[in-house]
C-alpha cells in the first residue's frame, strides 16, 4: 500500500470513529476513494445519509534541498445529509445538518491532525461549502464538502551521493580506505610538523 492510500484510509478511519452525544456513530457509512467525488453517485447513495467520503483531489511534488521530495496532498471530505424535521422556506435544514457534519470532521482533524500517521505535516483545513442543496417537499438533501491538505514527508529520498555529501544519515558515508587481499590498509600518513 502506498502512502497516499494509507492517508486516505487513515482519514476515513478517523471519521468512521466519530461519535455523537448519544455515543452513536455520526456517519452510517464512510468510504475512502482515489477518484474525485461523483455527485450523481452520492445522490444515489444518499438513502444511507449521513455518509462521508474521503476523495483524493490532487497532489504536487515538492523538491527538497537533499534532492528528494515531499508530496502535498489535497483531499475533499464530502458529506451527505438529509433534512431534519419539516421543510422550511427560509432555509434548508439539510444544509445546516451537512455543515454540522463538517464541523464534526473539523473538530476530529483538529484533535488529531496527523490522523494517527507519522512522516507527515499536520492537516491544513480549507473552506467548507454546500455543493448541492435540494429542498423539495418530499425529501431534502444536501451535499457539503471541505478541503484538507497534508504534506507527506520523505516520499522519495535523494540520490545517495548527495545524501553522503550532506551527511544526512540516510546514506552512510563510503569507506575511505580499502583492504586488498585481506591485508589491513596502511594508515594515512601523519602530517609533518615543523622542527
């Protein structure tokens, strides 16, 4: 499993563990997906609301001075909520519910911004928005999302020669003396001192 998959699964696991005041799971279903979210698919599965999806959005390599790179990863946390109570003309209670779900996700990520993993920087939380709001008299649904970013550290280690030169410890220094035919190498000459 690569580190990007580990991150998505760890975020999903953290959201799956969220509990409400009644000690019940906040979400009926949480899935991690490498694909971007598909609104029609979300609406089809909305009967299971409240649900959450952790969707990969984009990644960007970030070069380091040691010739390796880190990876900036952007993730969308998408929630689907149903309306609570009777329909209202002033506002959609499904929108309010979706934003409350995102608030629960935010609090969880603020409590553990590393989602239980090592070798990454803490989560940087982005904007929250309601992407789809449906207020018919039959069913009310809302789909809201927020962006969260992490930097995966040491995704690729730099070239061994550069690691040795920089003495990072990631590539041990090469021996400066070599034994030939089992003989001990001669010690280097001592510097001459002035009389």
